[in-house]
C-alpha cells in the first residue's frame, strides 16, 4: 500500500476519531487484523476521506446515515464522536437519525438514538 496515502489517512483518522480511539484500535491489531487496520487507514481514511470533493462534516453526516441505515449499532458510536469533531451538532445528528427512521425503519432509528446518546454521555465524562 502507498505509504504517503496511509500517513495521510492516519492524520485524518486521528483528527476525526481522536488519538485515544485510534491508539486503542491499533494496539489491538495482531497478525490477523493488522492488514485490516492498514487497509482501513489507507483506503477509507487516506483515499476516500482525503478527497477534496466534500468536506469532513458532510462525510460524517453521510456516514451517520449509512451506518444507521444498515443498523450497525456497534459501529455507530465512533462516527458520532467523529461527527462532533468534524463540526456536526447534536441537533444535526438528531435530524439525521430521524431521517433514517422514516426511510430505513424505526428499529434502525431507535438503535441509532440509543448509541448516539451513549456516545454523547461518554464525551461529557471523558
């Protein structure tokens, strides 16, 4: 993988998710998951998040909607925190999750609100 793109991705990943979150993810990488971490950092964060087409706030809003629509509650807390770091307000997150409920179903919306509230609570405590 391209080292420069991976480094760019690591910078964006850390700015969005925070050093503590990224350090924890990297520290848990082993022989099996190390390549996964490198791939995510290079292609997700470096190649896609590093593009100029839309800003990070918009990317965060899109991520919240997609992850919520897919009803992936275990993957939602970090993007909620990342969205806040990228300038998305709590009210904007609420509106995204309400939109998910209408177009993707109430169970996905309910799970997403529960996870977002927990992430907000952790951000207050941390």
